[in-house]
C-alpha cells in the first residue's frame, strides 16, 4: 500500500539530515485540496485565543509558544519545536474549534488540514495513526510529569529537578 501524502510529509519533517531539509518545493507535491502549506513569520499568530478553527495543524519547521489563560487571569505558556501536531485532541473529540493562542517564536512552515481529512487519514493509515498516537502519548507523559512535580515537590525541589534536567540537555 502506498504511503499517504501526510505520512510522507511527517517522515520528511522528522528526517534530520541536510539532504532532507524541508522547503516549500519539497512539500508542494504532497499538498491537496485538504492540506494547505502556510508560512507563519516569527511573532505572528498560528491561532488566536478563543477563535474557533476546524483545522488540524502540523508544524513542519520552527518553534512556537502555546498560551492559555483563565478567566481569573492565570496564564500558562508552553514552548515547543517542530515537528508537532496542533489541534488533534479537538479534532478527535469533535470539539468546535482550537482555542489556545499559538505564537511563532521563529518562522514556521505549517500544514493546515481540514479536520475531516485528518480523521479519515488516520483511520485509513495505521502507520500515520501510530505516529500521531506516539506524539500524543509523549505530550501526555510530559504534562503528567510536570503535574506530578508540581503537586509532589516543594518549589526548592522543583528548582533542583529543573537544574538537573537542564544540565542533561546541555
């Protein structure tokens, strides 16, 4: 069975060698009426807070910040680098849109997919579905770890964990 266009694009985004550098020319052959390529410049918004959208996004290149706010004025900011899906949870759960504010921290090349196309694609392509599931599980694991640290440890211990983790990343 031939790979779906979306799966080819995921593999291209995850490829780390210079020969596979992502350019719009390399992406264009895999686009269709349901997958649109957008470029979002640094500091521009990928999505705006409380503005519904019926799309799933796949950030091919770049970095971005996901900002959420509460009515009480509390905010969270999570930074991520490409490749990464945005809005899968809203699409799968059939929510009416994707509401966080997402701002590009550097120029981003993004695939914008119609929700129904995305859902059809993951139903038909097991390898693609596994890739999406793998990313979702990774995000859930990270969120769970951060939540555990927040509730299990005092601020001094959390700072020590942060410093230790930072050391291992350098």
